[in-house]
C-alpha cells in the first residue's frame, strides 16, 4: 500500500497550488480519502475529505470556498486545489485512505484512517 503526495512548494499569499495523492496497492474505489495538515507545534487537522464513489465532500471552515477536493478513480488519484492561499495554510499536507463502509461516507477523524502518505510541504509567504 502506498500513498504519494506531490505538488507542494513555496507560494506567495494569494497564490495557488494543486496537491496530488497517488495511490497504489489497494482497491482505490473502495476507499474514502482525506487531506490533513500539520503545522509546527500544532496538532494534525482535517482539511478536506471525499467519499469513495458518490463525490460527497467535506471542508474545514478555514478552507471552505478556497480549496477543492476531487478524485479520479481511473487514475487512483485525489487532488486538492488550493486557491487564495494564506500564510496560515503553511503546513505539511498529508493524504490518507480509509476503507469506506458506504460510497457516500467520508471521515474527518484522522484516527479513523488506515493508510497515510509521507506528506508534502506547503509554505505560503506573506
């Protein structure tokens, strides 16, 4: 099982990045995916989640209207489009996968996830 994040980097405030999470080693269509982030000295927090098949999504209030999560099950990949980035979005971003009990379920608690990627750094300068 492998989850590999990419697309992080350094961007100025107001800029955009698109993160990708490429999955392998499991039946991707059966898994809900979440994006989480962790800034230095802070707990890991949920950013956005997507169900396995019906496209149901969740966004943290702090990113609602700025971030968009999507998935391409044919490519075993989930994306996080991040627009209007702010310095407070600076963190290591992780994607995680959890077996979904229903195609419409997503999960916001990081403890519920089975598999994690290694993370990608996002730094937003002011």
